[in-house]
C-alpha cells in the first residue's frame, strides 16, 4: 500500500529538504520503497546522502505547502537518533531509513530503504473527510500539466463538498491554497495557447 507523508533528506552540505512522498509500505513498516523523480531534490539528496526520515503527519496544510512549493521555511526539527538526518518536531510518528538499493534506470527511481529507527510524538488525530479531500486535491494540483482543466475543476468541485461540510481552519486554508495554485496555473497556461 502507499502511505502518504513527508520526507526530510539532506544534501552533501547538510541542507534539509522537506518533500511529500508516498512510499510503498507494508504493515510492519520495516522497509520503504520510495519512488522520487530523478529531477527532484529528494532524489538528488538521497543519491548524495542515502538516508532520510519518513514522517506520518496529520497536517494537510503542511503537506499541501510542501507539495505545491509554498513552504516559507522548514518547520522545527530535531536530530534523528540513528542517521544524520532531521525529524519534524510536529509529526505523529517517524521512520529513519537507509537506502539499500537504487534502480534509476527509469525517470521515476525505485529506492528500497530499510527502517533503522522509529519514533512517536503523538497520536494521529483520526479519520477526517476534509483532510482526505485536501490530500487528493493537493495530488491533483501537482498534475495540472497532465490533466484537462475541466476534469480538474470537476474533481475540485467534488472535493469541496467534504471540505465545506467537515473542515477545520487548517483544512480550509489548505484547500484555498490548492485552489489558488490551480487558478494561477490555468491563468498562466490557457487552453489552446
């Protein structure tokens, strides 16, 4: 199964990158299969420094900001226990990992990682329809170059329903951010241009 979360990685100079990632996991969470594009900072970092931290979070605003390149700064972190990496201070749980195999024969790389340490900060809030809708909307907004505008608008209209019915302030802010990114993108990439 794919578990959506956030990955912190570091380049050779030690600079931290935060990126959304949906690794393939099993229920034991002892291995992760990450599939970053070779053009991504995460891929470049993990090739230079083959270790990182996968975070399970329940803050969809943070996921949306990271995915849509609207993150003003890396949130507070603390040092990882077993690797040279950083852990998000406000995550639910984290998985420190080391890359053991890399197949970069395709544009989307396959990195297999062993989890070497886990930690927990707090319980996950729980199932929340608005958060799931915002997550889907965020993923949709990262694929605008692949999809027809009317399809995107229709999907956003459907996703707005659970946001309107069940969202709190952070989910509303995240959904508004996604809608703004979509509107801005289509204004600068008009159909038929």
